[in-house]
């Protein structure tokens, strides 16, 4: 035995699954199957009670179901490859010389600034959101705040980052794809998962940012933190009195101040990206290689 699994725990189950283009297609097909199953779960909940609380409860149950087929396939693929093929850790910690705490604080600031910038881009680039979609979005931020936070701020970052950065981006990078192409493709998949333009556009932009963070650090923890903070701010704003009916920051911040805050957000975002440029990326990338379980 010349090697052993070095990435124990949950992520270790997927270390040997490094999907290329065909594997990404399989993951997306598995996600579509999971989406169909999750939709069935949601319909069952709504048949019992169509209240906001029941919709929030259905999200808590349906979110894991949505990603279950993809996780089962990835775990099976990793297990089958582990005996003879090498792998790549899903979550690494390439933080030197900046340090994990500084990068974490930087990620929190990036999430807040990127959320504001994406809101401005959506406001000026997209038409007004259809009424039925407004109601659907309100169901994600209204109702029981604890259930909303569990699904939007915990489950969404955990499962979506596992798939888009941990599986797709890591797999494409490991297969030799150019980094910028892999980041763009993983961000595009992240956008498609949201299934509507009003979420897809900001998701694509923030997906590029999270892809860059992963590209520099190999840390799924940091991309999950960025994702979590971004979603949590959206839920929190939706529960502030007077903000419930606002569709964007432009509805609550007067024009001169809105653009001043936007300029500050862009500047802070650029400074934070500069901090990540200081991270020293080893030759071959930040993700650690994992040896086969058995070698001759």
C-alpha cells in the first residue's frame, strides 16, 4: 500500500471523483433527476398546506433531495477509482502567506460588496421581475426566518459549492482545462442551477468570484462562507421593516448615495481580490493530490 486517503470525512468520499466534460454532464443529469424528486416533495408539502411556513419547511427537506443523486454518483465513482487512480482533495487550505483568518474576513467583505454590485447590475441590465417570480422569491425570504436561513444560508452554500466548485471546477482543473475557462464554466453551471435570469445573472458574477477564491486557495470552506454571507444578507434585508417590498437597493437608497456606495463597493471588492493575489499558489495548483489506495 503506497498511498492512503488523506482527505478523510465527508469530502474524502469524493476525492477520487475528478469529472471531466462527460462527468460534468452526468452530474447535471443527476441534478435534474434530483430536481424532479425535490419538486415532488415540494408539491406534497404544498398539498398539505400552501402557507409560507410550509413552503419554507418543504425547502429544508427538498434541498438535500435535489443533490442526493449527484452525490451518490460522485461517491460511487470516487470509490471505484480509489484503488488504482489518484485523486485531488475537495477542500484544501492554501492560505500562505496571508493566513486563513484574514482571508475569511476578506471573503465576508467580498460577499457584501459583490451582493451590492450584482444587485446594481441586475437593476440596470434586466427588466422588472415577473409577478409570479417575485412571489416565489418572497417565499424564500419570508415566512419562518430560521427555516429560511437553514435552507438558504446553510444548505444552499453546502450543496451548491460542493457541486459547482468542489466537483465541477476541481474536476475540470484536474483534467488540465485552462483555469479561466474552468472558472467560467463552473460559474455558468452555478447560474443555470437557479433556473431564471433574475437569479442567474448575479449567480454567474458571484460564481466567478467564488471560482477565483477556489482557484487561489483550493478551499471550499471559503467559497461556502462567501456564499453563506451573500445569501444571509439577502434574507436579513428581507426581514427589515420597510424593506419588504423593495426589489433592489436602488429602491431604498437615493440616487446620489446609491452610486457612491456602488463605487465604494467596487473599490473594496478590487482591494479584496488583490489580497487573494498575494496567496502563493504551488506549481500544479492549490488542491492537494491524493494517492491511490493501493499501488503495485
